[in-house]
């Protein structure tokens, strides 16, 4: 009724409103269709998740702009809006400082001449951001002398700094490190940000700060790696690391090897963590060197280089393989067309994952019992299905290759049935590697083998912080400060991120 009352009487004006509304609706419908396709449509498993998120962001931004245009259009009255704009209904964190402003009416005098009194209030909160604020810490050390004698001058010793004689505090160095390795902002871009505040620093200066921090963090990295290898259940994977080869003026391919622990899915007491190690190649020898002194179950993908771990007489290493990789082989076949065999395999694997979802977070005995009761019959049927179709399908066809891959690693794929601590796949360590890939896209390549290992050291610290819900900047600031103030090497494990989490 109110909407009709606000409509103009002029026919041409009404037509203009209708046309404007139709145009806006058409644009919104097209954007919503694109959003649904991006969100729910079929996507290749090889699609970069971060690129996918960027696509959604762009579509959502476009939708918001069209809606804003409609709200600003004088031909569209507020009563014509179909529904109110969506708002974030979540509460803002309580630890954030509050700056209150009270907005009073121009006058609180009643028509009768008396002063009105407060009977209540409406309170709203909005998130405000103050851009990064640079400040200068001025340290004064007065010198004291006696007027009555020549007893000498007394002065407090200069405090220790991470960069001797340099300008940055430990918090500044931590900020540079987190910006580069957690937020994927290369040093030259950070130098540009500094320059906008009138602070002119060469990229090489920032690099020197990071290098010094990497050196000081190396003992903590060694302690992290040693701590992980004392576990008897770990994940391992590797990813490429392009490194500049100055002699050839090209990049060569090195590798980051990730060793990860995450016992949270079965309620283990050891904290999660990941340690990256740079190596110039992908030979299984590098994995063997990294895993020296480790015994237990190692969950990996199907890379053959891990097999050499099974030949070490002094260590008991068992390989558990990844159902996500097995599924991917069938998925790639299923995307080529009508493939009932691959579709059936995917259906059985999906049933296994549904069981795993239901038992996540339960203790190993409960998980083991559920797997024996519910997952083992599916595995037995899958093995029968696998044997039957391998006999019928050409071994050289894509489907034959996929079935061959599953059969080759069958013993390690079914290992999760007999141990409630083993996961069904290797996705834990693959998630840990994703930030390395993001940083690789922004930095393009590492400048040197030594630089790549510095990258590995710092990335290990930051990702372990994130896994333990520790703010990397707070941890780095505290840890670098402790190091320059002489923290004892014998107590180095106290500086590991998960120990910091228990002290804040």
C-alpha cells in the first residue's frame, strides 16, 4: 500500500522505473547464476582453491555494486526494495578496544518546558581500522658522575637488539616476516609501503633483517624437527620450489619436503606442527635423510622415492597411503565421459569418507572399532570390484592405469583399518603446503638455495603457530626478544609455538 502511494502518476516516469528495475534485475540474475555456477557447479579437482575464492570475491563484489546502484537510483524508492541488505550478525571480539561516542538530540527540553530524562538507549557497534602506525622508540641512557670525587661514570648497559646498531625493533622484524611469509607480501612491496610513510628502506635492508631472524630461529626449527620425529605417526609430502640459478640465468627446480604431525583427529596429546626442509631434488635420499631416527607410520602419497625407507634395517617404518590420491585417479577418468566403472569406484570411496567424517575426533579404539564394523565390508567389496575390473579393462587405458595405481598401493591404502590413529588420506600435510604454494606465486622463485632453506625455516615456524592458534607476530616478537636477551639453548623447547600458546 505504501509502495503504491509513493509511485509517480506520470506514465513516462513509471515506465522509466520499470525499465530501470528490469535492467537491475537482469544484471543481478546473471551475477547470481555465475555465483551459483562457481559455488556449486562442477569444478576440476586441479582448480586452485585460492583462485576459486578470488572468483567468488569478484562476483560478490559485482552483486553488491549493482545493489548499491539500485539503492542510489532516484527512480527506485526505498519501499521498492525486496529485502534488506544482508549484514554480518556476528559479534565483534571483546578484546578489541572500544571508543564510545554518545549522540544526543539537539535539545532534550520537552514541549512542557521540563528536562527529559534517559529511559534507555540503542547501542550499535561497527568495526573501525586505523592504518598501520609507525612509531619511533627513543632509548636514553643517562650517564652519571660524582661531583665530589673522580669515582668514574655510571651508565646502564645498552639493551641487546636483534639487529645490532640497526633501527628495527624485534616487533618490526616480526612484522616484515609475517607480511612476507604469512601474508605473501614480497619485500619490495613492503619497501613501497614503508616509503609512503616517509621511511625509505632498501629491499636489501629488509632482506638482511629477515636473514638475521632466520639464523636466530634455526635452533628452534631444529628442536621442532626433532620433536616431530619423536612421534610414531607422521605425514610427509613435497612440493616444488623454483630457485634462481645465477650461472645459467634461469631457475632450477628444488623441493620443499614437509614433515607434519596432527593427532587432533584421534585426540592425541602431542600438539600439531609442520617442518619444511629444502632440498635441491626429489630423490628419496632426501626423505631418508630428513627422517633419520624416525620409526613409526608415515602417511604419504604414491611417490616411489619413499620405498627406500622400507629398506632401512635399523628403523621400523610403515607406509600408509592416501585414498584422496586413489580417488583422484578415478575422478580424472570419470570426467572424460560415461564411465560406470569409475563412477562405482568413486561411490564406494565416498562411503568410506562418510564414515571417517562421523568418527573424526573420537579416540583410536572407537575409530578402530567403527572401521572394522563399517569400513572393512566396503573395503572387501572394493577389493573384489578392483580384481574383477582389472581383469576386464586394458591395463594401458586411463581406467586401467587408475586401477593399477590402486592395486599397487593396496597394502598401504588399507592400513587405516588396523590403526585408529591413521588417517584415510594425506590431506593434513597437503593443507600445510598450501601457504608455500601461495608464497611461491607471489615471490616467483627463491633467489638461492640458502634463501630457500631460510624460507623453509620461517615457514615452519609460522605454519606451526597457525596450527596451534598462536598469533605468528606475537610469537615472533616474544621469541626474538627472548633470544637476544640470552635465552638458554638448553631450554630451547620452551620457545616452540605450542608452549607459547600455554603461557598467554
